[in-house]
């Protein structure tokens, strides 16, 4: 997996300008990495692209 310094993180375009309560994602060839935007030095987790796609589909339907 890529190291933290190699990842390019971004927030959703739906995130507010206040910068609170957001997550950031970074894309790799194999996975989607997710972290808390309020604690960028903290841990992050990664999920496979297929699992991420299922999550997004579920979130859109909810």
C-alpha cells in the first residue's frame, strides 16, 4: 500500500466550507483510502474498489 506521503487526498465537493465533519479519500490502483479530515495525521483505512463502489451505491440509495 502507498505511504501516507504518496497519497493525494481530497474532500467531497459536498463538504462544507467549515472543514468539520468531513472525510477525505485518496485513490490507488487497488483501493480507496479514507481518513478523518480533522485528524490528517491520524490513521486511515483502505477498502477495495469493488467494496467502495458497493458502499457508495448503498449510500446513494439510503
